[in-house]
């Protein structure tokens, strides 16, 4: 959903999206931690290789999710919701 679609949501739908984004932020943190572990393991066992650059693939996805969470939080403040 982009910013225009977020503003079209009702207050209840917006609160549901915020709940979904909280679980998404936990998943993003766990995934980044896992990928960093894979990089360290790969670098120690086999040196620098393809798996060493695996987190670079996930960074744009996590950044997009973070931008969406920021937009949701800004919209919550704008509407005065908690």
C-alpha cells in the first residue's frame, strides 16, 4: 500500500495495519539477525563468497517495510489514534 491507499483506510483498518506492521518489524529484525549470522558463518568457514553478500538482497525489502511503518505511525499521529 502506498501513502494514498493508507489515507483511504478507516480508523479500524488503520489500527489493524499497525498491528500487522509490528509483527513485520519483529520478522525483519529476526531475518537481519539470521542473515548476519549466515554471513559470519560463511566468512569463517569458507571465506568471502556468495553467501557473504546475502543480506544485501534483503536490505531493500526491510527499508521498504520501515518506510511503510513510518507512514503508518505518522498517519496515526495525524488522526490522534494510539
